[in-house]
C-alpha cells in the first residue's frame, strides 16, 4: 500500500501513514471514526470497521454510536 498523506483533522502527529501496517491502519480507522468528517467516514470499509470495532479504544459515546449503527444494519 505504501505511505499515504491524510487530512490534518484526522492525522496531525505525522505527515503520512502506511496503511499496510496493521497497527497504523487500526489507528487511522480509530482517528477517522472519532475525528473524521462525513466524507472521511464514508470512505472506510464498513466490514473492516465492524470487525475491528471491539479492539478500537474509542470514547464511550463514539463506541455506542458505532455499535448501534452496526446493530441496526444487521436487523
């Protein structure tokens, strides 16, 4: 995948991330769910987010939002 630049409202501590690295990918998804705009979040892979959700350290209100979102999609 290689290193990629991302918007500063999501990624402010470095210039690029390597989304091929599992840790960096997980961190990017977490940052996007917490700080991303609608277009940033819409670009995520929903299956990957749902699978990764239990291991992401999200603020409680953000976690509840995404858990509710995926629960509704499954019904």
